C-alpha cells in the first residue's frame, strides 16, 4: 500500500474534524451543535449528492453498461445483509442481527462523499451514475433485513406488514430526499441548474466537515453502551468492510474497467448506514439495540474505511486490472 496515499487520507480535513469531535467528547467540552442544525446539514448533504448525481446521469446514455452497473449495485446491497444476518444471528439474536445486517448491506452517503474527495485528490474521475447507484442501494438492504426479521423472529407477535415496511423504507426521509433530488437533477434544465451550483458544490465540503464533527461527538458518546458487547462486534465491524470492500474491488472488474467506478463500488460495499437504517429499524426491529449497530457502523467501520480501507481498495483495484 502506498504510504503517501494513506498519509494524505489520514490528514484529510474531514477526518480530522471527525477526530476533533471524538476529542471534544472525551475532554467533556461544552461544544454542541444544535440538533436542528445537524438535521438541516444531513438533508443538505443528501440533497446535494442526489441532485449532482441526477445532473451527471442526465448527461449519460442509459445503455446496457450503465444498466448492468445499476443492477450490480442493487445485487450487492441485497446479498450482503443476507450472509451477514446468518453469520450474526446466533451470537446477537434475530433482531440485532437483522438491524446490523441491514446497516452493512445499505450504504453511507458520508463515506461516499469522503471517497469522492479521495478520488479528487488522486485526480481519478468516476461516473455520475455512481451517485444514482448509491441512492438505489439504500432500500434493497433495508427490505432484505426486514424480510429476514419477519421470517426468523419467532418471539414477535406484532409484526408490521411487508407492504407497510416497504412503504417506510422508500418514504424514509433520507431515502426520499436522495432519490427525489436525483430525479429532479435528472430532469432539471441544465442552464437553470447552474444557478444553484454554488449551493450544491462550493460549500459542500464545509458542511461535511461540520457534520463529521458532530458524528465524532456522537460516536464517542455511544461507545460506553457498545463496549458491553465485547471484542466480537468490533472485529466484525472491521471484517465486514474488509471482506465486502476487497471482494467487490476485485469483482467489479467484470462490470466496469473505470478505476474510479470500481473504487466507488468497493466503498459502497464496504460502508454501513447509520442514518437511513436506524430510522427504518425503529419500526421493524424495536428490540434491536441502537447502541450496537450505530457505533459499529459509525464508530468502527466509518473510521476504518476512511483511513485504511480506501487506500486498500484502490490498491486491490490497481493489482487486478
């Protein structure tokens, strides 16, 4: 692995703000970002990602190649929660296993953004339709996780109907704003869309830094509850992205030859959701412990991906043309 590549990623301002948030909590600082501000920034990030993805997709021909990549992304999002659930079910129980499986099958928009910054620093382009793929990978994992819960949770007598859960997964705020913004970007007039470019692009990284500052504080605050599960879940929070990311980095060569696109597939497979999935699991798995699946995704997998994972996935892609 290129040491310079790893060093540049570790010193990325977005990661440093995340670490600052961790430090702020550890030293018991009174630093606080209002919940309404964080909610706005979360919606802004998803809106910006979706809109830019739609704009990029509008300039591309929806041919067999692009369609194949869209299907590949959805297949990844469906397969990961399936194997993860059966791997975790005995140790964590059905509800916790379902929630963790859905989180790792789904994707992290913030990790995707960090990955795009990583590629930009390396002057490696990626296709605009990768943003569309990210948006489409949110729901399949949530749906698979919910179906597995319904199938294997013998204790629950009151289960939401599949139709209700499907509706919830698609109308969840983060999924709706992401897909809705993508569709608006797809059909919007290109000249008029230029008028909001300063809002969707120029200030994006600044808002991302503030968001990650808050994520650092949230992660540190929840590690107390997380520690009671022992080293097993910490190990799985590293093994899941390691296995999923490197495997998809290798397999993606059969779907596309673009280094940037292959890298994005690997990052999406390696990432874990800590926004859309927790919201959905409140309904589908009320007994699942958020103190387990949120710190796994946010406190272990996210830092692993933006420090060690990304350089590793790029190295795998470079070695397997």
